[in-house]
C-alpha cells in the first residue's frame, strides 16, 4: 500500500471529530457574540433613553429657571425647584449656584472641579461628576484589573476588603448603594457571596452624579444631584433580553453537543463496519493488518503470521450451496476466535483463507498448535471431512511490513490440493518463484505477439516396424533476454493465470496450419497431438471451439489428437465426459496424458471413452524394482487393449524399454531413444525425407 493511500485510509478510519468540534466552537462563538452584541445594544439603548430623559428633565429645569429668574422671587424659584425635585424621580436635589461656589456646594468635588472642568462648562454648557462621596459613604464596588474590589465604609474589621476573582465585563466602575439591602440582610455575608450582584435590590443599583449646567443668566449655574438607575420596566426588559439570549446559547450548546456526540457514535459505527468482514462477521484483512502491526510493534512476544486455508471450499459450496459455505466460514472464524490467546488475532482475508497472528516459541510447537487448531475445527463440524493447509511466515522484526509477511505466508500455502492437512513454512525460494512468476506474466502477452513461442514436434514411433507414425506438439519459449525457457517453468504459471487458453489455441492453430500445408504438398500426414490444459474444461463449448480452429485449415480431424492431462479428470466429470464425447463425435482422437501419475487413473479409464492412453514416463524412470514396474505396465497395456484403447509409452530412453514394450503389444513409443522434440524443419526432414 502506498504511503499516500495508507494515509488516506487511516484518515477515513480515524475519528475526525475535531472539524465538528471546531464548527461547534465557531457557531457558539458567533451566537455568543451576537447575543452579547444585541444585549449590549439593548443596554445601550436603555441607558441612552435614561440619560436623555435625565438630560431633558435637567434642561426643562434650566429653561424654567431662565424664564423665571427675573420674574420670581428667590423663594418662589426655590419652591418651583422643589416641585421639580418631587416630580422628577431621577433628580434628587437641585442647587442654584449664583456665586461661583461649586466647591463650596460640593466639597467632594474639590479635587475635580478644576480649570479644565470650568472650561468645559463654559464651552459645552454642562459638566457631570461622579458623586464619589455619596457613593463611597456606603459601599463602593470597583472593578479594576479584572478583579472586583469591595470596600465597605461601615464594616468594622480590617478584613473588610475582599478580592473576588472575576472574568466579567470591563466596566471601569460600578457603584452600588446597598442602603436598603444592608438593612435587610447581613451585609458581610452578602459580600462573601458571589451572587451579591444578582441579589442586590433593584433600587440600590444606581449611579450618583452631580451635573452642573450653565444658564443664560450670567454667573448662575444650576447644579443637580441625579441618580441614574433603571426603572422596573427597563430593568425587566433588559433581563428578558438577557434571559432570552442565555436560553438561546444554552439551547444551541446542547444542540451542538448532541450533534458531536451523534457524529462520534456514527463514526464508531462506521469504523466497526469498515473493519468487519461481511461473510464471517469477524474482522477483515484491513483490520488484521492494522491490529497485527500494533501488536507486533509492541515487541513483547515472538509472532508468526499464518494463512490458514480451508481446502476445496468451492467444492463444498457446489455440494451444499453458497449460504452453507458462508455459514461454515463464519463458524470456523468463531471457533478460531475461541482458540486464540488474548493478543492473537484472526481475520477472514479472502475466499476460504484466514489470517492468524499467533505467538510462538519455536517451529515445532507452532506446528503442533496449528495442527491442533485444524483438528478442533474439523471435530466441531462433526462428520464432515474438512482439509486445511497453512502457510507460515515468522515475524522477524517489530517494524516489519505485516502485509508483506501475510503475503509470504500466503505464498507458502501449498498450491496443489491435498487430501490431508499440510503446514508449510515460508522460505526465500518461494519469493524467487514469485518474482519469476511476475516476470513471466509481464512478458507472456508480448511473447505471443512476437512469436517467441515455437512449436517443437516429438515423433512417436510404432513398435511394429519402428516407423514414425505420430507426433506430439510441445511448446518452446525463446525469450529475447532470458533465452530458452523450458515449458515446466512457464506452463504451470499459465495454467494458474489462464493464459494457457491462448497458448494452447496458438499451438493448435500452428499444428492445423502445418498439417494443412503438408497435406497441400501431398505429404502423407501422421496424427499430431496437442496438449489441452485442464483450464479449458471450464468452457462448455470446448469441442466446438477446437473444431472451429481446425476447420479453418480444413485439416481432416483424424490427424489431430488431443491430450488431456490426468489432473483435468478431477474437475467436473460431467463437463469432461460431454466434451470428450463431442470431440470423438467430431472425429478427433482423445488421449489421456501421463497415465499413472495421478490417483484415479483406473476410474477414469472406466468412465471416459478415450482412444489412447499415454503411459507416464515415471513408470520407466523409477527402476527400483523393474520386475514389479514391468508387471504393472504389462497389465495396464492388456487392460487398455481390452477396453479398445491404443497405448503410447512416454519417456522411453533405452533399447531394452523398446523391446519390452514391443513384447507387451504397446502401440507407439515416444522418447529420446527415437527422438527428442524437434524444431519443425528437423521434424519435416525426419518425417518426410526427400527421396533422391
Ligand atoms: P507431456 O505432455 O507429458 O510431454 C512430454 C514431456 O516429456 C516433454 O517435456 C518432453 O520433452 C519430455 N520427454 C519426451 N521424451 C522424453 C524422454 O525420453 N526422456 C525425458 N526425460 N523426457 C522426455 P516438455 O516438452 O518439457 O513438456 C513438459 C510438459 O509441459 C508436457 O508434458 C506438457 O504437460 C506441458 N506442455 C508442453 N507443451 C505444451 C503445450 O503446448 N500446451 C500445454 N497445455 N502443455 C504443454
Ligand atoms: Mg503431452
Ligand atoms: Mg506426458
């Protein structure tokens, strides 16, 4: 897996909750700022109305005084002012300063009423002071540097100053007059209580201000002691807005948190889905690789990766149905989970293969353990005969590439179907094999296009008269770089990857072409056999397909023989039988190649209407007990003859073998004794010598 892809998959599997959290924080910040802004705006509006209202009241008083200054006596004027004081609740007291004695009237302003204040009064016509004395005589509450500092003038001890941490708004100063409050509750207690502000009586919150207004009357100022405080309506309105926005914030926080929780839940579910194998309900390969990597990297134990295969799974599915097959895999997975240790892992990786991460001490104990697992799996299925094979690859380092280790374990799984359990440990030659296979697969198509495959013909001689009477077509590959490659090194690979279908067609077509050319030259044709790989038997219309190729060259069918390898007889017998029958009906000869090399030769003889059997070369090679071997060969020939079949003996290298076979009534002999496989030109010279 490329690093990029690895990262992408990991990213998909991880829980990227942070975007949702960031989204939540941003949303909340927006809602909070909006709420704060609207609250501040409404507070500003309310305060503005309050200030304007007081300013209007003061202006009305100033106007009234200006209008009546010369008309009324000072006493009447004072009465008029008293009536204003009564009717305007925000104005506590009105003073007339007609002798420029503001500091005398308000000694608490002695430090503040300076030349700058005078200049302001002159130019703007009014100046306002915070009434420090009035506010301080009871309780002052300062906000400074983010801390609330309380000082209470009538508290006795030195302890009367409290520092309260506060992250609240940065008012420069708020003053509280707890006159009423102090009477009703224990002030000290209230001050210790952080909820003091909330509890402070409405009436007690107010800002005491001394306002000085210039008038049109020369040398006369009007001074007001005002208290800026919210009335009940304003306060309620403000509180309602505040509560509304608080609720909005709480609701949105709850909504956003629910969203994030839901997302986490969804992600966990998705992750589970991504790591679950849909057939067994257990873990899948991706999860195995991740989990195994984690476990191995801890480096606590010795681990080996095992690829355990249930053999003939396809066969099982054919017999019992795919559903039953999947149920079987599910059961095997569940059983293996039970049999594994805590830090060991099992996952279904492909078809009927499971990957296991097993801890182990040495090769022997691990083999016993795997065998045990196989036995238990089989026992738990009662009477059913299950066969397993396993490839084992030990983990060499804690930083290893687990997927490569698993691939190696997979490579070690025996390729041929076995009738008994088998365990194979990976070794480096398997890797070389794999590299070779890759190379062959990369080049095979180009090789077919470039005619790198050549037809060789190996003559078959009759025992009577020792005359060239037939031949077998054998492929040879001359690779431009690797040189000559023998069929044993590429045919099994082509059989696995299916390329053999194309190669066999190529060989058949070449032979048909050759036969047609020789026929046209008036030469007496001999039957030439071509090998037909078992892979062809997956096609229903194999006979028609072969017929089509041969007929293209109008070659009489009796001159083409088809050699089926014995391994083809393990596959679907009915398809094989129908194909053989059809081929015979079309007039082709059908032979069984390598007879005696497999398991069920005699059975095949019984079931298939074959024309020829080719005795495997091994009969003549293993010469431990010649007599025994000769007896078997002799009896097989007799049996085949009785069944009306022709006999060809392969791999014959000596005169003795030829004589023996001739005595046993064998029909044809193919082997180095008479000739090696020959290039077409050489074969032509041998088969059709030019008579001088
Ligand atoms: P086969 O069909 O049984 O072919 C006989 C093999 O035995 C040939 O090996 C041949 O060269 C070899 N042989 C013949 N006489 C003697 C002898 O006296 N002594 C010894 N030691 N060997 C002898 P080759 O050509 O290497 O082919 C091996 C196998 O490859 C063939 O076995 C056949 O199964 C497969 N094969 C070859 N060509 C093709 C083809 O075109 N298509 C398919 N499907 N398989 C092919
Ligand atoms: Mg053959
Ligand atoms: Mg053979």
